C-alpha cells in the first residue's frame, strides 16, 4: 500500500469512527452527512466518494458489527476445543462485542434499524446459522437432542449471559457493589447450568 492509499484508508476509518461517535450521542435518526463531515473534519464529498450515500455508510457500520458477531459464532466451530470451553469462549466474546457497541446493538434490535440491508443480513445469520451452532455445541455437551429443548436452553444461556450487561448501569446503584468481571460471570453460569452434566 503506497502513501496515498494509506491516507485514503485512514480517512475512511476516520469517517467510520466519527459516524460511530455520532450514533452513540444522537442515535441513527439525528445523523446527517454534514454532521459526520464536521465530526470527521472532512468534506461531505469525501464521504460520498468512499461510501456513496448516508444509507450505504450506515450499512457499512452495521456490517462491521455483524462481522464481529459472526467471528464470535465461529468459535463454536472449533471441535478441537471441548464443548463447554467453546461455549464459554463464545459467550465471553459475544458479550465483549456488545460492550464495544452497546448503543448500536440496541438500535440493530429495534425494528426501525431494519431500513438497512445489513441489519436484515445480521438477523438472518443469527437465526439461520448462529443459533444452530450454539444448539449443536449444547447437544455435544449434554447429549440432549430434542430441538425444542435445545432452543430453550440456548435462550436461557443467552438471557442469563446478557441480562447483567443490560442492567449494568443500574446494578451497582441497586445492589451496592459492582458486577464481577464477565469471565467469572460466564464461568459461574456454566458451572451452575451444566451441574448435572458435570457429575455424569
């Protein structure tokens, strides 16, 4: 990559970072190309040059996050790792991605974000591939084969892993002490949830 290409790449990354910052502060609805240009200290024409339009830029942002989620699910494909450890690494990584982009992920789950193609792609991936990877890992860990039971177990684990993350801003105020680190929380969850499996 020559100097000119490096400069173009850094400008593109600067625009993406500025867009993320604006979404965090103002949500999707408040964003305009002028605001992004001002935040990134670039011309509107440069944003159009790199991304084509505001909607294409938003698609790119959501696609970046969707790719991070896909990488999390890829952990579940590694059969060289024991199923329980695979599940643990997956849940920790999944929560890590959420911690990076909480403001955008909340919006991705909002029906209004469905205006973007990459939002549909993200949801399709989770439904068609991601959840099946998780169910397959739980099946390997427990020997459970009933699809409905596996779906319920998947829902339990995702809910139990994510609830602390969602309530974290209020947790310390209500409980009087901070949440333990995510690794410890996930380890405790798996230890309790799969207690029977451990004793077999």
